[in-house]
């Protein structure tokens, strides 16, 4: 199996906090670091991580990593359920940093890899983008958003030189004919952004890596359908184990999965400590995912995204008011 699938970084998708994330390194692959400075030198989502057993890892829950989910509490990881509050914005605009990392190499994206457009929630085709940008030298998107923003970002690949002359945004067509480039993606902000934030790292997937994930699941990717990937987080914006997720509409080929010890598993009942789950071959349109505590079936929240053919829709399953 290719290292692109075996060596995974699970910083999930954009949360409203710099949630602790888990880096799982294949024992046969090259070590990530020997000192904390090695993590910083990698740039992107590795900045601020510590080197533990040759792996760059984020602070544990309760450390000094900032949180901003609007749900932090003193009642344990799920003490906020039934009493989730959303903080009031203190400024008109907020600055948001969204690191982007290649799944296979674990390295930050280059500025030439993708184009990102910030879109209002009601502008589903992003015909009037609020901001258009590319990754900076550290592989991160630097966004300025209205406080309380709950729209999305659409990320499309720049096509290889052989396709020069083709509009990079043509990936919006989702015709499944793209070369091995980053899969066009949506990032949905959940919960809304209320203050300056460093988001969790977005793990960008190339078409070949997505096919590998599907192969492990015993299925194939249908280019006429979409995919939904999510990170589940608790009341303290930490990746949450023991959460089961469902989606409101499926097809005969829809396949859900949870990550277990770095690999997608079909028959697992819930998330592991990475908090990561997803669905492939999802029907197109507006989709709602629901999270529950697997042990008690208590609902923790919902998240709404829309799907498009040959796109991945990223979101966060967080406790909802």
C-alpha cells in the first residue's frame, strides 16, 4: 500500500479553534523530526507542534493551544451538550489562517497548487467570490472574513502545464476527467467564525490518494457523486473519539468510514482519537450530517454542507446549540 495512504496527518478540517490534532506516522516511513524546531521548519500546519518520538504532535487537551468553539466548559468533554453557546463577535472583521497540507507528503501546499475563493453561504456557485487567494509561502490561506461568517471556501487545482490554456476553475465542472491533481474541495465553516483564528490543517487529497482510500474500502469512486469528510470535536474543540455519524441521503454505492489507527475502516462503530470520519459516493445537493455519542446515542450536533460531483466537502461535527 502506498505511503500516501499509510502515512496520514489527521488535523481534520477547519474548526473554529486550533484543536489538537494527531499525526500518525507509518513505522516504515521517514521520521518527521528530531527536535521541535524541525516541526516549525516544515511550515504550514506543523508550526507550533512539538517533536515526540520523531513525530510532530499538537498540544494535548488542556494545554495552551487556543480554543474558540464557543462551547468550552468545565464539565468534561461533553459537559456543554444541551447548553452550547455562541460567543458574540468583538470586531467587524476577523483574520483566519487555514493551513493546507498534502496528504501523501505531509508537506504544505505550494502557492501554485490551488486557487481558493471565499463564498457567501447563499452563493452556492460562488459567482461573486468575496476573496480570491492562493496559499502563502507557508502553505496557508490568509483570509479576511466578516465576523460570524458561516459561508465556505472553494478550492480548485491549478492544472498541469500540459493543460495550459485551460481555465483552472474548469474543475468546477466536476466531470471526473482531472489528472492527478488535488481534488476540488469545499471547506464549510462550522461553527461560524467569531474572532481571529488559526484553523486546523486541511488535508488536501490528490485524485490518486482518494482512489486508494476507496480501494481500501472495497469500493470505487463514482465521479458523478460527491464526498463528505469531517472531523468530530468535543466541547473543548478537541478531536473526539466515540462519535458515530450519519448522513441524510445515500445511494447504493455510498460508503461511510471511520479512521482507525491511520486507516479507513468500514465496520467501526465510531471515531477513534483522530475524530475523523467520512462518506464517499454521496448524492448531490444539500446534505446534513448528524453526530451522536455512540455509547449513549445522545446527539451532539449537526452540520450542513452541499455536495458536487467529484468534489470533497469538508466540515466539522461540533456540539451545536
